[in-house]
């Protein structure tokens, strides 16, 4: 829930910029996953990208943002996005 609270207080630029620091993932760790774009709904595939948000060291939330809304598609409790 803390990650969702943080998302509500930040702009998307701030979320994107919170992804790395000195080569290390920090903050929400906004990361793009182009190999997962096929999971996006067809109506947004040309305008959105699949991204991951760090909710904890191991827990990730995958989805896309469109018009200031983040749509959650996958809750990954073990950071195993490569299995998709």
C-alpha cells in the first residue's frame, strides 16, 4: 500500500526519475518492460508501455499509465516478471 500512496503524491516524471541513482535502483524503481507490452489492452498498445513499480525489495506491481491513471495488470510477489 505504501507504493500506491507514494504514486498518488508524485507526478509521472517524478516516478520515472525515482528509478535509479548511481546505477542502483531506488525509490519506486519505475522500469519499462517492452517484452511485456503484448499484455497491454489492444486499445492502448500504441500509446502505453508496460512498466514495473517497486512495492518492496521482492514485490512488484506491473501495469501501465494512461491519462494520469495507473492500471495494475499483475501483482508479482516474487519479482518474476520474466516468466510472462
